[in-house]
C-alpha cells in the first residue's frame, strides 16, 4: 500500500529534491525501510547505531507524534500522511 511521505528540506538532496514521495508500507518502519531501498542514505540519518530513531528525528502520522502512538510499529493506511521532522535548536 502506498502512503505519502513528506521529506524535510535538509534531506531532500537524497530524493533528488522531492518534498513528497509515495512509499509502500503498513507501518512507519515499513515505510522508512521502503524509503531507504528507493533512496539510500536515509537510514544512517534517521537511526542511531542501536537501530533506534535518533533523538532529534520526529515522525508524525496524520499530525500525531509516533512517540505517543506505537513508535515505529504505528500502523499507516493509504490515506495517511507521514512527515519526517528534524528537531531545530537555537537560542
């Protein structure tokens, strides 16, 4: 099943500039795995050495942070929009 995945500006060079992609998956993890297969380089930017999402990477499904859902195992359906949002720090 294809879902819409929004790509943040700093990672668009991996997608040839695309801000949105259609990827397959029934969970967030499946969708991110599909993204990595189609556009290599995402895994090392999204995951730490233990295979966990990096602290500064936020992922939303339909506007809901997956940390408050089922994490990477959050189910997605074709009508869902998944957004990768890197945290921004500043002062």
